[in-house]
C-alpha cells in the first residue's frame, strides 16, 4: 500500500490546518482503501507500524513546509527586462499579469535637499496571448537638478512625468524540445509615451504658472518652460537560452525624443533628440531563489542621453548590474546599481539629469495570479501580533487578502492614519501611511523638514515576511521599506527602512527587535527598536517599547501601550509616549513633552 493512499499518517495534516493533534489510544489504527482493488469503495482497517504511532503525550511535529521557491523559477519565467534599458524577447503567458513598482535614486549629496533625486515608476505587463504582451507604465520625478548649474540660481527645479504603453510581439523562435522553453526567440517591441518636461518647476513649484520668476535650463528667460512631448521607442530584442539557467539577450533599437524644448516659451534650448542604440545583457539563475542580471546600452546618436552642470550634452553608455531575490512564485524583490535614470522604453537610455553618476534602483515584482506561500491559520494571538506594535513593528504579516485600517491621535495634536492590504501571506502593501505632526520640540533640522507643525506627511511602502516560527524558523523576521514626503512648503522626502524580528517565547510573551533607518539629504538617523508584547488576559495586552538612537541626528524615546482586543477584527490602544510620532522617522525623534494617545485598529 502506497503512503499517498493513507487518510491519516502523522499529525502533519492537522498541524497545517491549525488544529491540535488528538490523543490516540494504543494501538493506533487508520482507515485505508482495500489493496485488492484500487477502484473499489471497500475500506479496511490496518494497524499503523509501531514506530509510527503517535503518543497522546507527544507534541505535534510541524511538517516540513513546502518549498515554493523551487517552483518560483518556472512561475516567474525568464526576465522581461535586463535593467530598464535592455528588453528581452520574453513575454508573460496568456492572461498572466505582472506589476512592478520601482524607485531609482541618487545619494543625497546633490542640490536636492530631500532623499536625493528620485524617479518613481509603476509598470503593469499582461499576456494577451502566447505571442503578444502589452504594458502600461507611469514614471515621475520632480526633484531639483542634482548638480549646481553654472550661471543659474540653484537649486534649479526639474520635472519629468512619463505616461504610456507598449506592446511586445513574438516574431520567430525555436524550441529545444516539445513543451520546453524556447531555445531562442526574436520579438518586436514598440512604445508610445507622453513625456512632460518642466524646467524651473516641479516639487513645490507649479508647472502650470508660466509667468513665475524662475530660471530654466533651456533659455535665459526667467520663466517656467513646460512641454508635453509625444515620444516613442522601437526595439528588436533577440534572446538565446544558452543553458537551463543562463539566457543571453541582444537588442538594437531607436529612441525618439525631442531635440529641443522651449521654442515658444522664451527661446529654444537643446534636449536629447533621437538615438539609435545597441544593447546586450545576460540573466543567470544559480539557484531557484536568486537571479543575477547584467546589461549595457550604447547610444550611437545622432542625439545625446546626458548633460552636465555646464548644460553640455553628450552620449554615455548605460549599464545595470543587479540581483532578483525570489521569495515565492508571487513575490520577488530586485536591487541594482545603474547609471540609467529613465524607466520607460523611450527614456531608459537617459542618465541622471545634470550628472552622469552611479544610481540605486529597487523594484518589487508582484504576480497576483501565481501560487502563494502556504501558511497555517494564525492563532488569535498571532493575528494580534500581525497588527504590529506601537513605535516598534513586529515581524508578522496579516494573512493574504486581509485589510488593516488604523487611526491614531495624541494630546499634542498628532493625527495619523494607515491603510494596508496583504497581497500575499508574506507581503503587505502600505497603501497609505500618513498624517499631521504637531508640537514637536526641540525643532531640529529633521523636525523642520519632516515633522513641522501642520506638515502633512504621505507615505507608501510594503512589508515582506522572510521567515516565521510557524514554518520552523527560530523567530519571525520581516523587512519593511516606505517612501514619501512632507507636503508643506518644504516638500521634502525621505526613504525609511527597518528590519523586524519577533520571537514568541511562549503563549503569552513575545519580544520584538530590529534596526531602522531614515535616509534623507538633511540627515540619516538610525537606531534600534526594542519591544515586547505581554498577554495580560484573553483580551488585554501590555506593549512596552524603546527606540535607541545610534546616530547624532536621532534621539532615543520610549512608549508603553495597553491594548484591548475587543474582537478578532477590532482593537484599541491607549498609550503614553515621548516619541515625536509612531510612524517611520517619528520613531527616531524624541519630543520634550509626553504624549497621551489612542489608536483604533481594524483587521478584516
């Protein structure tokens, strides 16, 4: 009799379902199909071998968690792009969707006072058929130019907004064998985009005010230059699968950008123009969970793709070197070093405006229709931990499909709200995280830029749980990153990241520990968050926390909260804290006055 025919073998199935294993009397029996006929409905009893019997005194042994990452390679498929500048001939399967969120940024040492020049983008790719993939994308950058522009007042505002679509069509290809991935493929990709360019505006400056008394990079007129340009790109990518884990790609193409701007707004000035390009790259997957990517693009002219602080235009090669970490078939994260600032087909050949320099790129890729990491149902205790702490987060993520909503207010005038949605059992989107700081003293440069009175902060981000105790890890670990800005006159932004580890010592005590950092051009405070969650009674928890500042720009602070679990969906926190705020950079700043506050949370 095969093991797959048994109805109950060990406590593993009960454990995966979140149930306890019942006590069984000795000897133990199980119901199995009659071996005399596989198609018969006759059932018989068979004694479980002595070594496999379960004692009533033995605790259930967690079954080995399925390794979803081993199937991730097939689910994700080969990469659609090798960096933003080099497309491949690969496409998504029929009716498959992939959404990619990206941020590309420079360090904070330029003229931009916030977290450095940043380009935010989102792209959605969809397989219309096995041969055709369509895409839609948006790219947005509004920081002042990075370099100090000669003979101009600085910082000089700059604005780029790109909205467009693209299509990729398979032209030819050859399979190595039936039902296997193609050995090689040739495709045609084209895009149509609206590229809105503003000089002398962006950020807190309104591009809709052409009469503003401000300099621009295109002419000597003291006015905003703003133009909406129709641009496009055509590429002919060829991809060859050299082995089961190595693919090489080559792509000639052309990028059609305007050669000048501002002709009817004070005088025409040079811009990038049309470029013929050649590009190549490779993707290598040494293990199913890791993909290494490298690529380069060479512009051949007649246009340019870079300009410097003297507004001299030139052609420079664009490179990218990165890695894609695959957590399951649905979720992956990619990081890269590059000098390419553009993230759309027509603008991907462009370097950072005013300075060709090394940039950082981070992407989150989500395939909503792919299998998720299996997770046993969370206990009431673990659901409460997934709500997070107060100023120190936990490593838990609410189950896939869960919505989390909270509202926070304190006695000094802080008002904040949060909206989160779990796209996976291991990933939660921070769809909105923001509000208003008030009465934060002392007023340091960080407070003035990001926590000033009445400054409305808006942020988005995400939290990824890398491992957890339910799947056999010694503790639950997660990483979180967010980005956003203060939307008052300063209009300053910053990047925030933290790592959270949660150890459940027993059924009533859990400890939280993890580093956190706020990265900005003003200062970059960092520190260590420490906290605990103590179950006082079935519906009551005590949450003490302390944030230890490890940099001069930050300041240590502490909080303590009493949490009432009104139901599985509703909780209420009453707290006292001397943190400037309970979110992101506010947890690394101390307020001279104690704050009494409350937070209402919903999880459904």
